[in-house]
């Protein structure tokens, strides 16, 4: 089997955050093919991906996609930016800024 996720460089840890070879979004990758982390490991991974999302997209302006379909035989999650225009506008107003007219 030719798994694109298994081909990604990883360190000695059980999981890592890297770039998805398909969409180039941040990807939390469990390093063992066709196995799943324990509940405790998933909690640790979720917390690390939340920290990553808060740092790179802004607090709460992302979602963790725990059900990606691109690589069904390899446990992984995506960290996707939340591009909901209403959320972007609400966050801008909450910080005392006018939202951009183009929705960005």
C-alpha cells in the first residue's frame, strides 16, 4: 500500500503536526499506519492542535476536522481556518475594528 501520510518525515514522537500533502493545511498525524491513539493521547493531540490553531489563525478562528476522508487508513486531523464571514465580522467588532468590506 502506498500511503502518502506514511511517507511524510516525522520525528521519534508518536504524533506530529505537519503540512497535509493534499491540501497543505496543518495536519496532526498519528505516526503509526492503521492504528489509533488512546483516549489520553487524543486529548493531548487535540490540545496541541488547539494551541497551534490559536497561534496561527487567531483564538477560536479555526476548527479541528476530526473526520477527514482523504486518507481513511491513517489516523489524522486537520486544523482548518474558520472562514465564516459572520464570525470574522463578529470578531472584528468585538476587538473594536470595522470588518473589511471584502470579508477578509
